[in-house]
C-alpha cells in the first residue's frame, strides 16, 4: 500500500516461502535505509511511521495477533478467519484454509477457541448457479494464493487460490470491503453468515435482506470467549451491498446448514431468518447468499457494526464511511495511526533497522486494543454517560507495561479507560478484571484493575479532575475490590474475606460466604498484596493516614506464603501455598516451569491445578514483590545469593519471557546493586525471544503486554507499576523523544556514546552499553539505576544516559538503589 511497503510486503513474500529472517536481506536493507534517510531529513509531522510497522509480527508461534484493518482502539478489525488454531482469525500457516472475511476480532488474546469472528463474508464462484454454492464453513474453505497476504495499519488484503482478492479498510465502527474477481471468472457470489463466529457460540438471532435498498441486517446473541458459558453478548451488523447504486443484485436468498450433518438448504428469493439456539448442540449455520448482475470484476461493500441494534450499525456505516472511497478511508486510517505512532520519535538514521521495526510494530499493537465501544453499550452499561471499552481482557496482563506506556504519551485515552474501570464499579460493584465480549471474564490474579487506576493516580493526580476522574471515586472503587467480598469471585473482585482473616489466601479453606475456584493460592496471595500496595499509594496521595498504615501492612502479606525450608537446585526459600492452620502445602518449585517433566500437569485455571500458582512455577513467582524487592533479597540470603540465584533462574531455563510475572525479573539485579547484569540480561531476553518475523513473539501477545514490554526494553527504561519510578537500562537507540500532547511536553532521551555493536544478544567486549551516568535537564543524577516520572516525563526536557564499555567501573547504582517499602521507599507521593 505505502510507496515503500517496507517490511510488511518484503516479510510477507519471504515468510510464505518459509524464508523469514530476523535481520533484513541486503536488498531490503537498502530500501529501508533509503526510507529512513528520507524520513530523517524531514520533520516529524511528514514522516510516515506506518511504513515501519510489520503487522504480521505475532501471527505465528501462538502470538494470536490480529493483522486486520483497524484504527487505534477500533471496534472493527477486518481480517480473514482461518481454520486451525487462530484466536485472532488470521494465522500465517499456509496449510490452513480461509473460511471468510469478518469485521470483528480481538488481538493478542489467549482464548483458544477465538473471539468474535461474527458476520463472515466469503466471495466465490458457483458455476452451477445459486443452488450449487458451497455455503457451510467446511464446504467453502479455500487456501490462500501464495505470496499475496498484504497488510499495513488501516489496510488488509488476502487473495484466495481461485484468484479472488479480498481487501478491507476501517473506521472505528465501520469500514469498506473490496473484492476483485478474475476476468472471465463468471458471476460473483457471496455467502454472508448470521450464526457463525470463531468459538461457535451462536445463541440465536435474526437476518433480513432488503433487495431494494441493497441492505442486509444481522444481529443476535453469542457466548463469551473467556468467561462463564451462561454469559452472552449481543452484536449487530449492516451490510450495504449495492455501492450507492453502482452495483445490481442478481439473485438473493437465505440458507441454513450443518457441517456435522453434511447438508445445506437454500431459499432463493427469501429475505429473512429468525433462529434460536440449537439446544441439542452444534451450530445451526445460516446466512444470506447473493450474486451480482453483469459479472462485475470489482465489488464494494460497506459494513457497519454495533453492540446496540441493526439501526445503529447502519447509522455507524453511514456516518463514519458514507460515500467515502476505499482509498480515502485508508488514508484517514493511516493518518490516525501516524498521530499515535509519532508520539515516540527515534533517531531513524542511526537506530538498527530491526530495532526500528520492532519498536513501531510494538507501538502499533499497543494501540490496537482495548476496543473503544463508547456509545455501544449493553447490559448493565446500557446508556452510560461514561467512556466504555470492550475487550479489556485481563488486567493481570496489562497493568505491568501496557498502561504505564500509555501513561507516558496518551493520558487522555488512559483517563477514559480508567473512567471505564471506575464505571464497572458503579454498575457492578467491582472494577472489571478481564472483560471480554462485553461481559466479565475469568479472573487470573485478583483485582489487578487496582494497579491500573492506581498507576494513573500516581502520575496524574494533579490533572485528574480536568481529565474527568474523581480521585475520591477512584479510591472508593479500589476499596470495594479490597474490602467487599463478591458472592462469586471467579470474574470480579477478590476472595478478601479469608485473605484478611489469615493474612494469605489459604489452601483448602472453608469459605461460607463466597464461591470460586479454590486454586492458585500462592499466586493470588502475591497479587492481592501488590494490589493492596496500589491502595496504599492512592491512600498516601489522599492523606488517608490510617489507610496508608493498613494497606502498607497488607502489601507485605506476600511474606506470609514464603517457606524458608523449601530447597530447589540448592537454593533455599520459595513461595508456597499454605493450609489454614499455617502449615505449608508444599509442591516442587519446578512444577509448571519449563523444566517440569510432567507434560500433563495443569497450570492455569483448571480445577486440578494443585501447584498453587497461575501459569507459573514457584521458581518464577517467588521473585514477585515489585514494591519490596529489598526484603525479597533478605529472604533469599542477601545480595550475593540473590544474584547467584537470579543467574541460575535464567541460565537453568526457568525464565519465561512470555509470562507476565517475569516481566521485571531481568532487571532484578538493580536491587542488588548490579545494574550492568540487568543490561546484559535484557539484551539477551530481547534477542532470544523477539524478532521481526511472524513468530517474533514468545507466545501470546496478551493484549499487547508483550509489545509494551519490548517497547520499554528498547527504550531502555522500565516502569514500576503503581509508582512514578522508572528503572534505567541501556537504550537500543541513540536518541528518542516521547511527546505528551496533553501535558504539552516532550522528553528527549539521548544515549551518549551509543554503540550499535552493543545491540545484540551478547554485548561484545569493547562495546559501550553500560550506564555511566544520567543527566536530567543539565543536572547529573546521584544514581544511575532509576529516575522519577515527575523529574523527567512530567516536565519534559532532556535526559542524557551516558554509556561505557567499562562494565566493572559502573556496576553499581551510585547514590541510591531503587525503592522498596521495607527500606523506607515510596514514603512520599509526588
């Protein structure tokens, strides 16, 4: 699409042939260099940052990324849906078949059955006429044509092996689909689904064809993709199929069928379907079938979606697209993406090309979700006057890096999402933890939304009211999570009654007040404690002295699941689940780690997960106390043992880059006053786990949690959630600027002495990479391991991180270690 097409087109043609590499080929490198040189000579407003985005990163290796056409935080994400494991609809695997193009998807979610995929449309030829068309999913599937997948921000295209090309572009709630048919191919037909979605969860709905208007409206109810099966949501679509009168219908009608029963039935000239749920099981497939007069080679279809009604879906298409051309919608979408991507400018000319692509691809995915569904509310939120976002998915994934990155450049959008969290408390009694498909999803850790709204309060309490946030109301929402036990805590809130009673979440406890899956006792205790730290921080802001003391104490409950007598690989002390009587219910710290030999062990939300931790081992979760790492070092035996154990954690293969509890662990060396080891380890983590191929993520993107983790690593900083503190690392670029348009400030970070040779998995001897000193707006910082948001990004200006190759000379933090509660840290709110 773009004049340069850069990585996307080059990478696609390679990966379809199985050739993709993490580094560019010489030919592609020349084209990239030319683009960077042109961009580097221009001012930031003229640079097309979308050319540095590879939307196909994460579409393999279970990355679950949706490469479809979308605008920032759009409800619409046009993409094809393929067979096999494809939660986001699209996957790179050329052995899987295409079943259709649909407007609704999520990106980077771990729901194995997929999410959305409603209202699929599939173009086809039917040489024998209307009644011979293959309409069911299984019968109509087709392979893609090799080397034709193409996408960039705001645009998606894929060609079937019969030569039919499908393209799409989008607005927030609508978009355009364009289909190009081979000449002499015959009459073009289309199948449009009412019932089918990715997880096959249809619960009933209606479809109507108005042949005079050339409009098909569809709507119904479907099940949650990551929540209780009793929950459902409604969705609607409006397909305008005549392109403003430029196209003429030939045949039209309805169809039903069941793949499992190997049948389909068609009704030529019929105009409506009204179907309920098939209670015996299986999806009763159904939809519309239509064709065009004159054998046109190009067909344009306008699509609108809504969570409210078919009328609103049509209104969305009319207001957001109208009669605007396909190319103009692409241009508008690209402009929205450039506005987002330009929030972070880097030295394009001197930054390694793969770093440029990894960074801007990550920044792109960081604005794909959650989906802004304001004005599209249903259920308890119907008619709310507050912003509303769907597909929050799990706050457990996003509080660590996703929202802290958003806070640096887009506080207005962050405030809208925070208001959305608070509105969850207003409407349901607790803030959302894992909203999916407009309904509550499964809780993973506890009420991690507390850390999200707490982080906002710590950074923007001075601007909160002008951003539409009442801090007292925000704190009340946090208190509900921390103090009010839901009757059912699988989807909202925490099991706080027993947590408060025992000082930890007990294993095998008698709970007479609430129900929930009694697993993950160790990890839930650790997460609850960090959530209490978020409350402590906001209480400090609001001068609630008693609450500061209360939640400081509760934030230390992580210590209550520390068993000093457990030994693994020669190291003493690990987090363990614990019986109500205080004794530990010990399991091996190796269980559920990459080194676990039991491949059948359950480690997630299953009822037979007896390990005590969520998607992690005790080896991994025992590092988790971001607010009190200094005491964790004491528990592990002091600095030397802590460093030795941390080395072993990585070298023995316990570390999982794709698992959120490990996000901060590579930087743990900072707290033991060995910051150069953090720099080495982060370089290793990045180049072992991330690259610019479709398989370039270490598993599921987790709603861009991986994207934002990578972005922070490349920028050489890392946020401590629910605080204003950033840990300092070594940037992978010689210079970058972060623009905060709300505060009207820009912060430029310069890596003095930057050496491109250091940007690799193992830093070669003699390459400057280790932080020698840090200067903030002309004043040298007394330490080189951390700085504060209020000294840097809040006021803007210039930060100089000077690096050296003399590792031994700078292997300490200088005047002060990063803060911890137990050493008097976080005592003052800025």
